[in-house]
C-alpha cells in the first residue's frame, strides 16, 4: 500500500543465454552454461550457441503486474525460440549463411510469446554471439570442413586440367 513502482522505460535490459558475464572490467570474463547453449539441429547434429536478447519496457503496467518475473519469461521464451529455429535448420546453415535469418526468426517468435503473455516489453534485438560445434567434436568438424575444401580444390584443378588438355588434344588431332 502506498508504494509507487516506476520502472525505467528508457533502459535497455539484457538477457544472456548460453553464457553469463562474470566480470566486465578490467577485461571481460564469461562462463559458459552448457545446459542452455547446446542445441540439436534439424539434421541431428549438436551446435553450441550463445545469444543476447535486449528488450525495453513498452507498457509499465503490464510489465509490473502481468508477469511475476519478466526477465525469466524473456529468457525462457528466447531459449525456446532459438531451439525451435535451430531445430528447423541444418548445422551447415546455422554455422554459416543462416545466422542472421535464425536471429530474426527467433526475435519474432520471442516477441510473439511476450505479447501473448502481455509482458509489456518490446524486443530491441536478439543477437547470436557465438555459433560453433561443441568442444568435443570441434576438431573432427574442422577436419571434415578441411576435407570438403580439399575436395573442392581438387575438383577445380581437374576441371582446369580438362579445359586445358581437351583443346590441345583436339588441336593435335586436327
């Protein structure tokens, strides 16, 4: 009774998934949270993914009274959203070309969930920080990528050889 809560609607709040900031000064120190960061892709591979969600209060009444812990709700919604997006993607796409699309899709899903819960927030951004294979298979994954690159290089060399030899052989035949 007779308490006034006035949350700052200008402040951009932050949720970390897959890691926690331990210290920022004098240099940044982070610790990994594997329970949040390890995710299964659509092609049954595992990816280690860290992300940050930034949000701002859009409706103070909803923010204060509709959800008991908005920070936890945003964290849970973001984790569910990114798992859904990663689960619909294959590992090569999520590691390379589809990062931006995945982040935008997850941001849209998180905003939809928060709107349904009437959290009174607006997602400012959802950023994928690090996306890589888990430590246990990182060396093997690098070896596979290296073999793929070597294969492509050999194919290109063979095609170049073909382009050079065939005209020479035709010339000699004539």
